[in-house]
């Protein structure tokens, strides 16, 4: 209801995309980033993901990512890698310099959607990008979407994502599972950096009798 839902709305609510179009994102190895890649493959879109660590590149490629880089190439190199296709949608979860880099890489009239601020830095957009490149900058917060959406819209979204999960299109990356009795260790693990997925709690036999 959070990360896959965010990815779905990011891909559907801001730019009308057609099969073969490119989507540019930073934080490609985040939970939303994984979902964006998986949904792009399902929808016939192509994804270019920016990541910090080289060791996640092959993992993301295995999920269907078309291009994964640790630094955005020049506009000329981007044009070569994408066969000259315009990049019309950028998804920014980091802010700061990363958000600005995505904005600069977008085609004229492109849309940059900011949905996170991992760097805790503001996205500083030069007036030249707004004036001469007609860059559109939008924000998105899943909580606000749920607050204004109708019950029917929410049910439709969750049913769609549930069907995709059951079909194996959406897969949750799991770093480690802990029994419910080890909740403190699970919380400590969840707060560590460099994880390769979510930390989950499972119902161990000792605690199963308390579950209704």
C-alpha cells in the first residue's frame, strides 16, 4: 500500500507514457525504485536508474532494468544510450544535487516528480531550466493521495497491485526474516544502511498462540 502504490501513481499520474518510453529515476535500489523497475517492465516502458553502489547493478538488471548507472552520463551519451528517445519523466527520491541532475537530463517539457528527500537537501532548479527547457517540477506524497482519493479509487489501486503481486510481476526484496520474539534485533537491522531489501517479522511458534 506504500512503496508499490507510490511507484504506480508516479508512473500514471504525471506524464502520459506509451510503450517504449523511458523513465529516469534516482534511488533505483530503494523499495520504490525496485517497484518502478518491475512496473516499467510490465507496462512496456524502459527504465534508467541511478544508484550509489555498483554491487546492486546486476540485481536491478535481473529485475528488468534497462540501464543502471552510478553517475548520469552527459546529454550526448544519454542520447546515444536511449537511441535519441526523449526522457520526459524523472522520479526524484533524493533531492539536492541528484534531483537537479535528473532535471537537467530531461527533455524540454519534461516533468520532474519529487517524492522523497533522502539527502535532506532542497532541489535547486535554475531559472534557465524553467524558462528555456520548460521543465515542470511536481511533488508527490502517497499519504495525501489516499486522503483525497475515493474509496473506489483506493480499492482499484490495491486490487491491481495485489493481482500483479500474485502474478509475480511485483516482488518484495527481503534482506532477512526474524521471528516475532526477536523484534528488537529486527528493528536494529531495519535501521542499518546497505540493506538489500526489507526486514520482515514472522510468527514463530512461541508467539503464534497469541495471534487471533
